[in-house]
C-alpha cells in the first residue's frame, strides 16, 4: 500500500512541477518521476494481489474477496493499457519509417 501511494505521489508531483523550456531550447522536466511512479505502482499492485491471494485461501472474508477482485482487475487493465500503448507506438514508428523512405526516394526537381 505504501509503494502504491508513493507511485501516485510521484505522478502528482510530476504534474505539479510541470515542464518548461529553457532559453537555449532544452526541455526541463522531472522525467525520472514517471518510471519511478510506474515501478512503484506495479510493486503496489503485485504486493496487493499477492497478499489478497494469500488471504483468499486462509480464512477469507468479504473484504478480502473484494480486494482480490479489485487488484486482479487493475492488473488486467494495466496489462491491456501496456499492450495498447506498445501497439500504438510500433504502428506510429512504422508509419514514420515508411514516410521517411518515401520522402528520401523523391528526387528534387531542379528547374
């Protein structure tokens, strides 16, 4: 639960700090908070799932069943989001590659 809360704090602090462009044109942002937040959220989800799975088979109560279902649902949604993101990014990369090949094959007209 602590790692989950710390992950959420990482994302909230990233949003609060924001990003800006310096005078020389470089982007200044706390990018390290994004992967740290995802890692902490993943650790929180896995530990919640593992503990609720354990309590599901050792004197379960209604609350344990709800926590197990919620953590399993979040894990499934996280995996689906990850798959959709990778699919979108790979399709976008393929489009950029094909566009760059098309533009490099064009012969400039020298009139």
